[in-house]
């Protein structure tokens, strides 16, 4: 990859906890055992991209928990959205859901998460990177995607190039940015799959009690702890698993399967979190509380169409 | 076999699972492959992903442009008058394997359990064509079967942290090859030098669902000639 001065954009000084190149995800390849990948909070990536006039799914940087530090090599417009990870530009606070200018030598540093878990940094035109199977999404476990195609997380001294010299959409402002401070987050679930095999008390509990986000949470899935859910599904034959699937292993504690999930699995499911709920879950810290709320597919479709309409 | 009656189940707002069968049987695969082709054809650009697996196909369509009811109708339409795919539609692969205790520790434990020589286990593992029922777990990892009943072995009670790339194993009545080094609980019998997943290939994966696979035994020298890494299991 070219590293000439003209093309350089950002140099990573500290990779922090976890920083990955992510886009809208890798599709059309699930039957080969290749996972979806893509931004966990695709809505926030979409807003960061929108601020620069990029396509919603253009490649950006997913910064988890903080500690990420980059230095600008050229004058550049960037945009930030998602959780508040205490970003500063040469010590001056940068709030999420804004676009800002950086000059050569300036340092953008992320501190710790004060709300949400993941921040998304967009570059003009997106990050310039060769896609694999239609996507630049980094999947560490599969050794696919990212800067060198081998899936690794960003590391110190990596150079990140922008696909365009100048950002579009200079007049774009987000009037009322989303926040991630709700005490209990309601997560919409499309019910289905093996839900009929759960007993009545378990179904009542699933949708009426609170769930706590467990520390066992990553890009593959998030474990919820709460009431024990029972079902009579027994040993299932493995089948394809959609994004957001709420699967319940024999211990009765659900796991919500996210972007880097395995493509097939054999635990009974209550249904799947909607894509919007998956994005929201991606900002819920361990220990926080959520509720599961059944929602119709029609209603979800309307909400999804409305979300994409905002980015037109 | 008569045409199966598909059941269509909602699994996400933009995803339906088509259930064709209730049991694992190689005779089901021609129907699954036929359904795969018909659904790809019917959905065209609106298809995002289609994942066949044993008894089902999971169909992820563009939920912004298609509603659930419309998508169900399209599935019913696509699967009317389904006829099973012919044998030629799946591809056939021969995979050379160096079966040896050093790279396949369970070769000996399985032989001891059955009271036969390891050579007998090798002969029986190589005796039949296996069908790739589904790909999952990792890119290019094919769940193949069925191995004969007597060779069926439960997964290790404690999975290994690192199973080397190319390891060939058995779990219950299924057999598989690890495309890349990963954790895993299958009973390992040997190792192949054949690459299963390569980013530079057009489809990246050597196997597709419905492919047929036969293993053939090779010696250590041939394995090394083919580019295999003979490092014993324990030290990797």
C-alpha cells in the first residue's frame, strides 16, 4: 500500500483496547462459513459517514472502550459518532455526532467510555482499503478483512488512508444526537424460530423481567443473565443463524448473536433482535440492564426504512 | 423420495428459514440443493444470503425492499414443482490424508475402543464418499457425513485450545477438516496438506454445501511433498 506523504491521513499512535476497520458487513458468503462482520453499532457508523457525505456503510474505524490515539499527517475533515469515549483533539474535547477539522501533527486521542461502548470515526470517502468478498470488515477470528486483509485489529504505526481528499456534506449537522444513558434499554425482538418450544413461564419471564448484560460480551455475541428460560427443543440439528438471534443454551441464559457469530448453530431461539436493537445493544456496557420487547416484522421494516431515509 | 413439504419459519424481520426435513440424511441433499438454486433464482438481487444446512435453508433477503408476506409468497412460488438436483450438480473432491498418531492422536484411541488396528480405522474412514451438509464454525469448514455408525465418536470433553490447520476429525457421525488453526473438540485422526480456504481464490472456499468428498490415505513423505507440516499435534 502506498505510504507517500500526499496520501497519508492518520497514523495510529496507540491502538487502545480494540480498534477495527468496519463497514456495513460482508454478505453473500454465509454459505461458505464466512461470517457477516461489519460495525456492531451500524447506526452510529452511518451517522459518522453521513456527516461527511459518505455512504452509510462506508469503511470507518470502530473504537471499543477507548485508548485509541491517532495523529493527522495532512489537513483532514473527520466525523465522530456513537458512544462518548472522551475524545480530545490536542486536549480539546470533541463531542460525538460532530464533524471537525484536523491539521498535520494534531493528535486525536480517546480516553475512557463515559456513555456507550463503541465510537465510530469516519474519514472523507471512507477508509481507503481493498475489500475482500465485498467488504473491508475486520474479523480477527477468521483472519479476514482490515488493512492487510488478514483481519487483525489496528496497531501502533498503522497508516490509515482516506478514500477522498475532501469531505462532502459540509452543512450537515445532527440536531438531536442519540444518547446511550437510558437506565433500562428496551431491545426489540422479532419473535419466531423455536419460540413455541419454550414453556409459558419462561416466555413470560423473557419479555417481562429485566436482563443484565454479562461481562462475556464481544463481537460474536452478548450473554444476558436473568431468569432461567426452559424449552423442550432438545438436541437440534444445526441451521443458519441470523443477526441478533436470541439463542438459549442448556443453562437457560440467552446469548444474543451479533456480527461475528458462527454462521450455523443448534441452540433453540426466541427469535432475533432487530438490526436497530443490535446496534443499540452494542452500546450497552456489562452490568447494565435491558428488556426484551416483542415487535412485529412490519413495524421493524418501517423503522428500518425510516432510519435509512434519514441518511438520504 | 417424494417432494418435501416446506415449512417457512420467521427467524428475523428480514430472514425466513425454509424447513424441508426433520432428520439428517444424505438423500436429502439433492432436494436442499434444488431449493437453493430455485430460491437464488427467484429472489435475484433481493437475496442477501442463503445458508443451506442439513434440513433447512436460511434465507436473508433485503428487508427494506421486501416485506415478510411478500417474501413468503416468493418462497412458496419458488419451491412449487421442485425436483431434486442431479448428482452432477455437487462437485467431487479427493482429499489425501496422512493418518498418523503424531498428527491424529485419536486414531489410536478409536482403534483401541473398537479393538482393531489403526489401519482398519483408516480403511473405513476412506471407504465412502461423504456429503458436505453445511459450512460453518469457520470459513471453509464443512460438516461432512455420514461416517459409519461404528466410527461415531462424541466430541472431546475438553476441546483443544489449538487444532492445527488441515486436521481431519470425527464428531458423532460427522467428519471435517479444520481449514485454519483454531480451538476445537473433534477427534483428530490425521492431517491433510490441502488448502481449504484461500482469499485469492474466486470463491475462497474449496467446498460448497452439497459437494462430495472422499479421503485417501497417504504416507508421511507424500504428505510432506504435498507441502504438509508434519509437526506433531502436542507441540503446535
